[in-house]
C-alpha cells in the first residue's frame, strides 16, 4: 500500500508539474515578448501590450496556405479582417505552419525555419547580443533590444518594411542609424521598391525591385501628416494612416481599422506608370477602364518611329495638333518666347525638334516622346478633372509622307485656319515690338541660325559658370545644347560698345559656312542682352599654342597645315562670298583649333562687307597693333589686301613662335619682321624657325612659307598676293619668288635707325 501511495503521489506531482509548465508556456505566448531560446509555431502568437497587433500565423487550425503567411497583423478591429502589415520576406510560401518555427536564438537573432531549413534571419546585425529580447510594440514595430536598457535597439521591423509603412514608421536615410530605409512590395520576385525622392518635398520614386528601372514618381499628400527631416528622410506621424505598396507597384494610403478603404493612391491611373504605352505614343487616361494606347498619328499599331525625328525626311513639314493633353511628355526644353507662332517657328527651324507646345512658355522636345497622357473625353474619368484647368495642345512634327487618315486631314484644315489667325496676331505683336533688335529681320526657315532666349542660354551654360576666355567686348562661356552639342557662348558686356560688333558678327558669319570658319549656331538679342552661340573648339586659340609654355608643342607639319587652312578661310571670305568680307582683325587669337587642330577663323566683330561693285572702303581704323597694314595707319581706304598683310604677320609668328611686336636682339635688328625679311632675301630661313622645333622642319615648305609671309607684308597693296594665290603657293602649285624687303616697316613702326638700315632695302 505504501508503494502504491508513493506512486499515486508521484503521479499527482508530475501531473501538477506538467500543468504548471503548460501554464508557463501559455504565459510566454500570451505576452508581447520572446526571450532567447523561445519560439512560435503553428497557431502560437505574441500580442502587443494593448492587443492592437499580433505576430504569428493568422491561422486557427491546419492547413493554412498562402493567404495566411507568417508576419505581423493588425487585429484591433471588430468589423474588419486582420490586416497583414509586415512579413520577414516578400515571397513566403506556407504549406504547414506547424512545421514552421520563429525563434529568438541565444545569440540575439530572430530566425524563421521550415522543418529545420532556414527561411529568414535578422542576422544582418554586426554583432550578437545574448542579453537581447524581442518585443512587439503597440505601434506594430517588432524590435530586438537589450533586456536591461530598453533604449538600446539592435534591430527593428520598421527599418525593414515590406508591403506597409505603419503610423510611426519612416522612409529614407536616417542620420542616427545610418540606414537608408525603402519600402518593398510583398512579392519580391518581380516586385517593386519605393524610395524617397530627395529632390522633391514629400516625393517618392517607384522602381523595379531587381533592375531598379524607373516606373513612376509622385508625392505624398500633405494631409497625411508626414514630417521631413533633411532632404531624404520622412516620418509618418499620422496616428492612424498607413502606406501600402502592392505587387503591381501601386502606392496607397488607408486608415487602420478602415477595412482597407483607400484614402489616396498613386498613380491616378495606369497611364501614370512610366512607359505604360512605350515611347512615341499616347496613353488615354481613364479611371474605370484599362489604359488605351495610340500612336501620334491616331493609329494603334506599334509606334516604332518618332514622327520626323531625323533630318533626312523629305516633303513639306507640318505640325499635327494633339488636344486634351493632361500631361506633356517628359523632359521638355523650356524657352521664354512670346506667342505660339514664335514657338512653332523655333521648332520648325531645327529639324531635330520633334514637338512643341505653348502654355505661356515655349516647350520643345528633341528625340523620343515619352509618357504623354491624354484625357479620354468619353470616360468616367474626365468629369473628375477640374474643369477650370486649362489643357494646352501640343504639336507633333510630321512630313507629308507621315500624315495618314482623313482624321488628320480634317484636323490639318482646322489648323490651317487657326494658323492664319495666329499669323495675324503675330504680325500685330511684331508691329508693337519693332524697336527690338532683329525683329524686323526674323530668322526664317531657310536660315541655319536659331534665336535663343537669355534664359535658355543661361541654362545652357549653367548660369555662365565655365569661362573659356575673355576679350575686349565680353567673355566666352562653355555650354551644352539639347542633344549634347557643346557650344561656346560669347556674352557681350557693354551693349553701347558691342552693338556694332554684334551686328557685324551676325551679318557676316551668320550667312556663310566654311570648314575653316567658326560656325555661328545662333544669337540672343533680348532687351539689353547680346549673346552669340558658336561651335565649341576643343583646342582653343592658335595664340595659346604658339606663345604659351604650358601648351603642347606644334610640330612643323601641323603649323603648315594651320597656315594653309587659315589661308583657305580668308580666300573664301574675300573671293567666294556674295560680298567680299574683310575680317579686319586677323591674328593668332582669332584662329581657333578644333579637336583635330583644324583651324577656323573666328571673331568677326570688326568685319567689313565690301560689295563686288566697290574695290575699297573708307572706314575707321580697326584691328590690333602689330598686324595693321600701312593703309590703316595712313587713313587710306582699305581693301581685302589689309587682311593679307595681317595674315603675313601672323604667318611669321607661326613660323618663328615669336610675337612680331616684341623687341629682339638679333645683331642690329630690334624688330623681328625686318630681321625675317632680310634673312629671306639672303636665303637664310632656318634661323627663322621656332627654336623649340630644334631644326625639325621641311626646308622646302619653310622657304615657301617665309617668302609668302614677306610678300604678304609688302608696302604696296598691288604687290601683295590675293589669298587665293597664297593658297596655291602653299599647296605648291604656284612658284614663289624672292620677295622685296618692305620699306614701310621701318617708317611706321620706328623701331630701327632708318639711315642705318637703308643698306638692307632691295629696290
């Protein structure tokens, strides 16, 4: 009996112990905390302190499938189903929750396993913490913190949001933690990621989760109570509104306990998604229908070609209007102009301009047209748009070959009538603004020149930030036009002094083109602003290479090529243009070199047009000391031979690498051109070659160049060759005789003792 009693007593004690342990286990899982070594499995959960959130499966009995994954659930609603607000990973596939385990390891890391196989871990922490515990807070944030000091947080779910950002959560870069938090959609396979757009207040960007290709951007509404800390950190402080990113990339805001009722979403429709309809197409905005895509010509076929994108399109050009545009294509080029007609003329003059619109500012597009949104007037969405909002049309460039369908023909007829009205309006505007420079001589479609606004050139040059050089009438800045064309922009500072030079530049180089002349792309004559836009020359001026020790040495072959190219440019100005153009300021500073060191004549601010019916012109002296022909100094009428003289002086500098105006110490000579003329006359030309070349030069070319230079600087104009003859002599197709020694050099410059130098003249 005693043994039986002992057995009964032991059994009762064991049963009591089991009940106590069972109660203890239930207490663990009824609290908000997991201690190291504790775990959840099956339908076990932990609750936040006041019962608003639970962590576990939303499953009462097996089987539980994909609709009830493991995570944090909002359950504080008697009328709504539990709301999943966080999962460890975005693509959990649950078969049997009773085979799963969620535990806090002894090292202080959370682990999710399935049948012992690892699924997820919080082990991204730098160190392990054996004194840690996991606790589910009343705001839905699951944290791992120190058991003693609750302010020490090692990891938290708010730093790793998946699908949802709860009230009290955050996105962006935190200066405190050093983490950059993004919101990832529940489906990590092909899902999306939401990041903060630091360039826009309360802005965000949605991208593909893996390729990070852009999908769309937007801003959170102000009523959500979002707080900004710096440029790239947002905290969601509204107490009951959460943000959700679904597997399709849609962002929405809803109220906790509101049973998923959406308060706000982005984009407004599928048309708001980036490249929804692909490039060169239109998306019809409709809230209750799937997006409809059309090409710009009204068809629904693949829009593989941009309307008249290249400059080889044949046939007359017209602009096809698109009405009801809710959102213009992305990346327009904005220019301040007056009236739609001026905007059209600017786009018309540039064959790379794809499309234009005028909404008070002229908007131009170059290249593909992306993400154009058009209101579907027949849909339920249209009445929801603010009817007071003005929807401006846009005009797409088409050639006759690209027009199709009677719809376009009807529209073009209407456009023709509207165009006539616009022309009359523009004429009235032009009459009111006759006082503005060049308004009486607008750039037409036959001209390659473009009219720029000051605002556009300010944008092109980055507010005139990179200076290339400086001259007597202003500075030159580097800029970049649409299409990545690099340009040089000359900004004339003093309009009173620079106006004449500005007009001369536009009227001369603006109407001609030659491989050895710097190309003028366009100009700005807006108010008191005077700017000229040229092609960019990578290697700067010839002057910087001849006289700067820091520049690369110009070998003889390159110097000879530069001399020949410059001569060809001058010959074109003098002999091949409709009017003879006299440059009037030829010098190494005004010869620019491109990437291949091809020379191009620049700076036509002092140029003079001389009609073919006139042989010479009487004008005020212009040019630079050291390159001025004797007739300038004597006040006599000038001809194109004044440029020939300047070219000869410049050619001597190309040969010798010395400045003509500087004093020298060569025996009894103190002026280099006289010394050079004497040595050429004596047949000793090697002493004139730039010493930095160390005698490395073609003797025949050197002799030819030296003789040509001395012929060009002759006193009498009729003794100087034409520039066309200079070209032939440099090319070797015309012989060059030994030149005379110019007398005027001594008389006008006064740097030699005339009586002492008489012996060196050749009569």
